[in-house]
C-alpha cells in the first residue's frame, strides 16, 4: 500500500525506516500532469513489491521544506533511501519496470 509522507512523518517513516528496508518517495503536486500519470504507476509498484520496501508519495505543495531540503527542483522526482541516505534520484516520469529494476538493487 502506498504511504503518504509529510513534514511530520518524513524523518521517521522515510529516513529512519530506510535503515530496515528501502524507501521510494514520489515527490509530486496535484497540478502536475506527468505526476498524475506517475501516481498510478507508483501505486501499482507498491502493490507488487508488498512489504519488501516502503513506497510512498510526498506532495511538494504541502511539504515544501522537505522538497527544498532534498533539492527537488522539478517533479515528478523519485528518491530512493536506503540506510538513512539517498541512493538514487530519478527525475521525470518512469515506467513500472524501470522503477522496479532500480528498487530491486536495494532489496
């Protein structure tokens, strides 16, 4: 199930949780066309991966400090966290297979 990240839960649910398993975060905005196409792909990937990884979304309009901290300049941007740090930064829309391939390197 796709998680929803925000300013309040980001450190615990992303950074700390990535010490146990990889965490993929989709930085998006409601008004972003490519983000609307990426969203269902993220949901499908989350369902397929199950509890082997944590997959979620962060609305950059609601969590501007987090987006700024991680230098998210364009959306969609996906960050993959493992061991408390960013291992992959993916800018732009990606299909499920390419995202799964990237994620599986850290499982």
